[in-house]
C-alpha cells in the first residue's frame, strides 16, 4: 500500500484510470466578454476605474493593457533619419515604474518603483523560447543575443536592438498589448462582483526606457492607453452561494 503524504490525506485514483466516466459540462459561467476601459484623464499618472456591477465577475488573468507610443524630440519634433535612440527591451512595461492596484479604495499592491524589473524577470523566467520569439513581441520583447548595447544604428548592434529601433524609428507609433505583472492579475480566481477596482500606473522617465548614445533629450508620447478587462456572467445559483458564504467568512 502506498504511503500517505499526510495522515489526513484521502486516497484518490488518477484520471488516467477513470475510463468509464463522462466529462462534466461547465455551467457555472454563462458567458464572458471583454470591456475596454480608458484612463480617467489625459494626464499622468494613468488611472483606470473598473466599477463593480451587479452580476458580473472580473477575470483578471485574462485582462490586458493596450498602449500606443512613439518617441519624439523633447520639443515634440519627430525623429530624423538615423537618430541613435531606441526603446529598451520589454518596452510596454518599462514605460511604467510603479503600478498600484486598489480594491474598494484599499491598496493591495506593494508601493515600490520596481515594476519594470519584475516584469522583465518574470518574462525571462516564465516563458519558453517559442513565446519569446512570437507572442512577447506584442510587448516589444526581443531576447538580446549580445551583451548590453546602446547604439542601435551601429553595424555591430545586436539584432534585438535593431528590431526595436526599426519599430520606432522616425517617430513611428508602436502598438503594444500584454498582461500586467501584478499579483492579482496572475491568479486564476475570479474577482467578486460589487468590488470596485482602481489601477494607477506611474510613468518612468524617458532616460530609463530609452537607449541612446548622444546627450539629446527625448520624450515618449502615449497616443493611446486602455485596459481590456474580461467580465463573466456567473449563474444565479453560484452567485447566491457566494453571497451566503460571505455572510459567514471572507473570500
């Protein structure tokens, strides 16, 4: 007989041996949809407010930040040809130094300016080579194949730096989308209804998210910012069960 991993651990059968059962039908979630939210104002920081609705839960693990950005001179003039400036790797997340998340006006995220470092490390460690060569390009991530370099127009520049340079050369607009690297966006449980969420995204300085070999000053213009949040309609029975459970304990 197999040894129990804990004295109270129940004995179970592996799914590979369950040869005669019929797969269950998921009926707790009736349907889902993406809702696009825009910032509260055109200024900075970038803030979103997602109000709780009567019968819809939030699927934060399937929600995305969408940004359109371009690089200009400090006075707003477009970049000339062969201007030696390019975005850093994982530019979508390097644009923001800190992301604060609040639920019902209570901050649940750590207040630190390490957001771009966390996003970069999680991207390196949590994704395979196939994703890094395809999916993550939507976040302006191109794996570096040479040591740290800052001159995108040099003949010796690595291919990843050249790709990022070409995407935004001459003040071209770069369209990016990806998931936020915050704890609450990386767990698979749904957010209860009637919970208001606020997201505050503080911008990084241009010299942090840009690479250049000259002393010129540049600006990163956000032409568009929005948040796609997936909302799901839960069956009345499940919603009522959650309401009764919340009368006795917290989620």
